[in-house]
C-alpha cells in the first residue's frame, strides 16, 4: 500500500491534520473499538464517531440509521495483518488494529488519505505505554492486564480464572503515549523485549495523537454483537478462550513406530470412537491439537463419541465481520470473521507444533470463488492445497504441471519429517508427489504419496518457513517435469504409484476392515507410502512444497479466520462477553 511503500519520517503521516504554521486547533475524531485483550473470553469493542470542529467544542452530530438485518456484513478500512510471533501480545495487536482502523476510516472520510492508504501504528510502543502505566501504579513493580502480569520489564502469563482485570483503568495514562507510528519502534518478536523502544521519549514529545475513553457497554449474545457491527460499521475487538482439541488416533502394530505409541499399553490405550472407519482397532491414543485448521477456521469435534476439548488459554483478535451462511469444513454454519495475528505457513521457529493458514475477508463473505482465493491466499503448506496426481508418470507430465500452476497449487513436494506427532514416514529431502487424501473418520484423514525417484532432492530448505510477507510473483517454471509421459493429468493413474507401505491408497493396514496391524511396515525403497489416520494438518510438517512452489499468502488481504457462532455459544459461553467502548482521538499539529 502507498503508505507503507513511501518513506516518511516519524510524524509525516499526521501532516494531513494541521499545517505546521497553523495555531493550535485540536480536532477530535473517533477511535473505533478500543479493547482489552485477554481474559474475558469474547470481547467486541467499537466507538461512536464524535467530531469536533474547534476548541469551542462545536459538535457535529453523526447519526447512523439502524441497518436492516443482514445475513452477512464486513467493515471497510481494516488494515493488514501484523504478526505477534513468539510473544503473548495478541491483546496489543487487537487494540492497535482498532486504532489503525479508526485513523484510516476517518482519514478517508475527510480526505486526508486515499482509500488504499493507511498508517501503521507501533504495537511495541503501545505495549511499552501499558508497561509504563502499570509501573506507575501501586508499588511500581507489577499490575495485571488481561491475562498477563506485567512484572518488572516483562510480561508473564497468569491463571485465566484469576479474576477480571481490565485495561480501562490505565487508558487515561495511555492517552498521550500509546498511539505512535510503527517507525518509532518496530515490533520486537523476541520474548522478554516488552520494554524495548529506543527513541521513544523523543517521539512522545512531538507526538500529535492523544485519546480518551468516553464510555463502555457490555454485549452478551450474537444478535446484539452483529446488530451493533452493522449499525456502527466499525471494527471491534474480540477475545475468546482457546480450546485444545483431543483426537483419538488408532494405534496398531503398523502405526506404532510412526505415532510412537504402544497398542499393548493398557494405560495409554482408550476405546476408539464408535465409527465404522475404526473397525476392530482395539487401541486409540489421545493426541491434542490446536482448535484451528490450516484454512483459518476455528472448530471443535462433535460431542458424544469424541473427547471434550479442554480450555487452553485466551486469545484476542479484531472483529471485522460476520456471516450467517458460511459453512466451515467442519460443518459449522455461521460465525464471526476476525483478523488474527498468527503466522501463515510453517512455524516461525522451534517450539511450535503446527503449520497455519488463513483467508481473506472476501472468501468468508463468499464474494470470491475458491479458485480466485487461491491466487491471493494459496495456503501453500496446507495438504488440502496440494495438487494430486495418480502416478509418477502423470505427476511428471507437462500437462499436470500446467494444471497445477493454473490452480496455484503446489505439485512438487519434499519430505520434511519434522512433525512432533508422527516421524519416519519419509526420508528428509526426498522428492514426492501427493497421490490422494481420503477422510477416515473421527476428524482424521489418510494421505498417500508417490516417490519421484528421478526428481532432484530439495534438501537444505526443509526448515524454511513461509511466514506472512508481501506476496511476490514467482514463476514456478517446469522444475521436475522431465519425461512428459503423455496425457497423465491428475486422473488416478496406475502402475508405479499403485503400492503404499500401509496397504495403498485410502486404506491403512486393514484397520478399515478390523484387521489392526495387517499392513506392511514402512520402507523407503517402496514406490509410495500412506500416512496413518491423523489430523490433516499434521502432514504439513511431514511434507511441504519445494521452495519454488511455496507461494506466500498476501499479507494485505489474508490473515483472517472464521470463528463459528456455535463455539462462542457452547460449553464455555460463560467466558464470552462483548464490550462496547466509545473513545475520542485528539489530533493536532
């Protein structure tokens, strides 16, 4: 966007408001939705637009007519996603998203900014302002904000059930110190760097932005939140408890060495779900995962035959819209559209156990087709985005490569063998193709791969992550297309891809027929292999696209998630609260 690509000094973006030679004449404009992230599990915040013409407080009343009920809605002028990386600062990113939205929407409405411009604010400076405000209170050593404790110069987690602290008490102290351009101090991802911001004192001395809180209201149910979102047309914030989903994985003699389980361990083994796919599997082991998919959808497994999820913590995001009709891959219909602060692709560093993905607002609003969305948010590391082909000959054909490029789907894959949940399916760096993905049951899937013995190794890039970054146009060329093999396409070929180490495509060691452990052991010399039944996202750390086909998500548009209404109104509904904040932003030169 122009505002990010054009160099400017710390305060040039504010020159729209007052000429440098003009006398002091503060203009007051709305802050939309200042919220506290953290412990209260569902927070929605927004602000009424309050415009003042001069210091005499002449007001221009702005009224918004009640919009008719709509089955979907999204606000305009949300700014692009930024990443919190390794730190537990989601609540800061949610709050700053509201400030950025407020500045952008006002700037466009009053002619200070064009529709494609925005000002990026500093999450780092905002966090330091909160820390300074906390240290000024009580004994000067610590205070509680959201579900974090600021102690000394560092944020520390606290018990989610430990009370109901809020940031409101500190807002008066933040009014002149928290809203600063990103260039003042870029975000520092390293944990323990909460107080770092070189040059902050000088920047604050000339900062033209201040704000104050005018009011706060609480909202508790879906209709109230969606109605306020439509009527005010302002970005809000949302915080929610995070759930840990608990799967039951069939543990058999064939899968034990991959899943690192013991089918004869009576303490580890649980009764498998009452679904036909599990057949006669005598042992299932509990395995925990995050409650979001690589398509940016929050979920939980159905109650009944599946284990109940457990409460993991809390997370804050920006609420940008909702849809009553969008259906997630897990079957949830209707939910909130949120701007998240998580990475896309492989984890940004050690310690993380999953890859992630997201979508654009337009996708969840069903304004673009999946094919068009793949050009913007390809989610290249999601196994469901990979291009399948039926045989090595078909996979290596020019025709298949052309189809895959046209669909923005990775075709050429490489083994990472980096998942903490299953190891030893393939040899790190060996070239692969996806043959098929088949649903198994219990929220699990099996995937079958073909080994490309003639393809070159992609070793050396196994750990490179695709974190959200500005999208670049990459020519995927025809790497690995030698030997075009005729018409192969993606239509279920046979021959050299026909055998898998776990019994071939769509099966797993006879488990579907109740013969647990009947499949062959894994062999690196076989033409292909199939995974045991696992959550489909697990495979993203087992296999990945080759570097040339790791198309990054566009950070200007992607980074959004879908949070189903049913989750907000489920077993942890007592933790969900909506908050309506009204604040004023004072701007002067």
